[in-house]
C-alpha cells in the first residue's frame, strides 16, 4: 500500500495523548497510533452504515437476515448433561 504523508496540526493535549499511546506500548509510533485511530473511525463508519440499513429494513418490516428466519425452530435440543 502506498502511503501519503500529510501535515497535521494538533494541540499539546492531543500530542500528549499520542505520546501516551506510544509510551504505553499500544502503538510503536505516533504515525501508527493515528493509523489505528483512523481504522477505528472506518469501522465505526461501517457500523453506522450497517445500522442505517438495518433500521431501514425494520421500518419496512423486512427481515434483516431472511436466511436465518426460523433457525431456532430447526435446532434440536441439547441432550441432558446429567
């Protein structure tokens, strides 16, 4: 993957937070800490998109996972453990 370098201005508090991540061993560098935060942001954005899709399906009365409808009725009970 090609990396693009960008300049970012941060206040001292944000820089301290990045340094704390590095000093605590959660990230090997400031750059990696920022990349980790961006990956988290991307995950959250995907979750929000998925939530919106699920809410729209529910509003229309459609099943979110039609292939799983009735799965519990098809399960056999677990045998007794005693």
